[in-house]
C-alpha cells in the first residue's frame, strides 16, 4: 500500500467515526453560537448544555461508532464504556482523540474475544457469556483508559496545541494551505481534517468559543475562485458551460469534490486555491476569527451558520478574499490552456476516488459486502456474483450479496454502488463503507477493492487450512432456462433508448411483462446506466414497475457492431423481468462465461443460436 493510500485509509476511517455524528457537532455549535456569554442570544441555562455535550455526548458517540466499525454491535457498547475511563482520567481535556483511539480498540478487543470463543461456548450459556464478556472487557478497557489512554491523549493534544500556538505566534498558519489544498484534490483531507484539525478545534472552542482550525479546510472560497475562472475564461465551450452548475453545488451545497476535475485538467491551477487559502488564513489569524464548530459540509451556509455573532462579517470577508485571490491567479492559467476535457478529468478523478475509497476497507474478519443498484435484481446481482467468484478463494470469510439500494442490510460492512446512488446507499446503510463505481464488472474501484481485501496482513490466515464443514442445505431456487425464442442475434445498431425499448418489447412479446414496464426500463437507465461493462447491458425496470411483471424472464439481443452507452459499446443486451430470484440462475451463467474471454467474444458475434442457448443454460 502506498503512502497516499495509507493516509487515505486512515482518514477515511476517522471520517467514518466522525461523519455519522456531525449532527451532534452542529447541535453543540449552534448552542455555543447562540447562548454562551458572547453569543447571539446569551442564556446561562441553555449555555450550560454545551459542557456535558462536549465532555460526554460527543466522545461517547464517536467511540461507540468506532467500536461498531471494528466490532459490530457488541463493539459499540464496549467502545462507549471504554471511553468513559478516558474522560474520567483526563477531566480537563475533551476526549475526542481518546474516543477515536479507544472506540476502535474496544471493538477489536471484543471481536478478538468472540473469535477465540467461537465454537467453545456451552449450549445455553450464550447470552450469559455475551453480556458478561462485554461488561467485564468494557470495565477493564475503561480502567486502561483512566490510567493510560486518557493521560496519553492529553499529552498528545497538548503537543499539537503547542504546535498551533507556535504557528500562530510566528504568523506561519497560512503555510498550512500548501498541504491542505493538494490533500483535498488527492482525497486525503479527512486524515488531516478529522484526525487533527477537529480535535484541536474543539479544544480551542471550549476555551474561547471559537477556533480557526474549523476554517482551514472547510472554506469554500479557494475552490470558488477556480470555478469562476473557468466560467469566464475557459476556451472549451463544454467545460465553460459546466462550470456555473459546479459553482452552485460547490458554494451552496458544500460539495468541494466538484471542482477537483477542473484542477486535474491543468495541475498548475492548484496554485490558485493554495494562495487563496493562504490569504484567507492570514486574514482569519489577523482578525481573531473562528467558527464555533465544524462546518460540514463546507457550504457557505454551514460556514456562516457556525460563525459567532461578532465574526459573521469577518468570516464572510475571508471567504470573499480567498475566492478573489484564487480567481486572479487561476484566470491566466485557465486562459493559457490549449485544450480542456472535463469528461477526461472527471474520469481521472473518479478513478482516483474509487481507488482511495476502496483502499480504506476494514480488514475485519467475516464482513459483509453488498452490491446495490436501484432495483437490486440485475446489475447488482451480476456484480455480486462475479466479485464473489473472484474473491472467495482468498477471503472465504466474506459474504457477498446484492440488494436494492434502499434495502441494504443493516449489518453491511461495505456497499458497492453506482456513483449517483451513493447518497441513497449512505442513508440505507449509514455505518457501512461506500465504494462508488461506474459499472459493476470492470471498474478500477473493484480492482482496488479486491486488492485491499486480499492484501491485508492476515488475509492468508483467513483461508481455512482444513476442509470446511458441509454447508447447510439452501432453499431450492426455482430454475429458469433461456430458450432459442428468447434470443435474437445479428441485430443492426440502434440508439441507446431504442435498444432498451426493443429489449422491453421483446419481454412483452415473450409474455413476461406488460407495456408500462418498457417505460420503466428507460427510466431505470436514466437514473443509472444499465451498461455494466465488458460489452454487456442489462435493461430492467425500476422498483415501482414490479407490478407490471407477469412472469420471470430473460431475453438476449445481440448487436455485433455494438450500441453506444456513453462511449462504451454494448454487444450483448440482456432484458430482465424478475419475480423473486428466479432470474439469478441465468445471471450466474452469464458471470461464468465472463471468466472465459474467448467464449464472451464469440457470443458477441456468433450466429449459432443453439450454441448460445447451451452456454447460457450451463450446458457448456
């Protein structure tokens, strides 16, 4: 693993503990901004809420989340117990860093204990051992936190705070922008933001009611300046037209990733946000500005909402200053660009992000990976089957499933979904790690995920040295075959939508669906592409169209010259209508032929329909 991947893994793990609890930070930030003595509406009673929230609630939430990530529900309880020892052992320090250490460590301890006890628990004593083990181990960890972890974290935080004081004393704070802005473009911002800036920010805000540390990474001004330069001065029409929309998403939505492709198109442009942020940090340092809590996401709305009453104008000037300086520096760099390809830069960013996300996968034994798409019956089923076959030899402990993006199991550790479905996946499985892809078969993020899961330090130990016990019999799945009448070969190329409608019409002809299902297939492709990679598309309807399914069926239409799907050619188009999981047998056979490139290539051009039937029915 490279240094960048290692930092990304660390930052993503920290982020996965902090981000689900951002609401607690915001609640504390609003209480501080409104009701402390220097707030908008000073109120001694309401202000008294801030202390317990900061000292107890937020550290316990973070430790519980960290324990859950490494040890599941039992780890959550152990993490919450353990961090109380840290809090009691260092009563004058906010134990955010202690929570980030103690929570995951407690989860790991519980997971290790459960692994050691597997198969050794006497029948009838399971509940007794489960409850007492969490209680006793949690107690011991709390004692460890009191004696060692709390004091150690206090010392580390003191060193970091001392470093910040030196930077501020010698006016060196602006130099941090040299590291922050490139880190954002390389998806390493979480490692510094949640691992260092937020703990220091909380410690400062507890003393003074505000902290400059919250502003260093969240300021939307530097990125805004870059996007405005592209709005007015980019020679490429397509890129210039895309920039205004990016401005809105970045500045008001707080999604800073939207400007990363514009930097990647011309790496020299990174100078602009660096200098812009340096100017803003210098201004904030000079004026004593700060935020009361983390501004997440980095929207101007969140940024100003977390501003104390006496800092709103000052903070707004800092954002404008960052945007203005960034714009002035980016303008000549954008003007001098000979060419610009926003699509290529976006693809480069997606590959970088996919690698970064996949590299952070937890190495916890026995994890569950869920491939999710809108309906959960076509592309996700194919992706899950292929990835399961790919990884089962190296990681037999992992479970690989598929589902609808809105019904992801609550115990999922990793969710793999298309990029546009990522927010729905996060709502469905807030504690899972999300890996976003563009297609389910040959996406670079899937290769990175495979690498991350198989090259961890103890992966070889997870391969059973002796034959595993015979699995329990599974429920018999209804068999579904594909016949010659379900296949059309040698079709002439058509447009993308027409191809999908033809697939739907074929399903109607075969008595599988009624007419409304065809429109739902087109709608499904508009939502997320039905092209899944390797020359294969799988049109199928949305969840709402299930009532239009008369019976389960799979049809195949072959286009030797290919149908264009956003620059990719689909030669094999499998139309699917599914009731239950009857169609999965055919999809499993499709996955099987993908392993043999010669068979797949032959299927794209052959006119031998009997051969195709034999391959898809599993006869060869």
